[in-house]
C-alpha cells in the first residue's frame, strides 16, 4: 500500500550542522580550527603589509646608507647616520622634484622627457607601463573624481554607479554644460565607459 506517501522519497537526514550530532571532542576540534582560520585571515594581511613595508624601507635606506650607500661618505659618523635617513632623503627629494614640476619650466621638461622616452625601443614599453601604473594610483582614468553619482546606463530603467571627472560645454548651441561621468566596469574597474550627461540626469 502507498499509505499516501511516495516510497521513492527518502526521509532527509538530520541537519548536518546540528551540533548535537558531534561529540564533545569533535565540537572542540571544530571550534579550535575555526578560530585558527579566523586568526590566520586577520594576521596574514597585516604581516604581509609589514614585511613589504620593511622590505621597501630597507631597500631605499640601503641605497643611501651602508658600505656602498650614496650618502655614506658624507653622513658616516655624523648625527645623520641613523636608520631611515635614506627614506627621509627620498621624501625630501620627491618634494623638491614636485616643486620643480609645478613650475612652467618643470612641466616642459617632463613633456620633453615623455616625448624622448616614448621613441626609444624597449624603453618606451617599460616607461609606458610604469606611467600607467602610477596614474592608476591616482584614479582609474588619470583624473580626479569630484563625486560619486548614479546614472541610467546602459539604457533607461537601469542604474549604474559612476564618478564625475569634469565638465565640458554642450555641442548644442545654448545647451546646458555636460558632466563627464566615468562608469567603471566589473571586474576590472580600471577600464570603463565615459558618459556625457546634463546635471539633471545624475542622482
């Protein structure tokens, strides 16, 4: 007899996650390894960050200090001979270069440098990749983002998140100025689309 039940169906087992099915030892073991895993995922990123910073710090410092450092002959035996002086010197050097680049002559020098290096075989490839990498640290498109907005994209009824990167005049006579909106793609946010819309089209 069927007795109102399908004999082909099997009664489900008890919930495998039910703690009552584990012995005291098994529950303790599960608890132990879960906490180990949680600690691992917290500690490893911190440790990796510390080691990378320490490696970079030591490398930069070693360029200027030590047996063959660039500053060794001038700072050895002086109060300036301390760990980290190489990093401090690098920061000061970057600041001075930044001041020079901000001037008109500095901008022309950088433009000339880019032109020359972009014409040298092999060098132009390495320099181009290095420039793209440093530009991406500022923003995916090389522009500063002023604010985050939502825009109907790719068609009406669908919203996408975007970043306003600037403004431009409308190509239509007497039209409103347009916002330049960068819409990143997934999973690579360093590539995306540019949309030119009026202020009332963004949220």
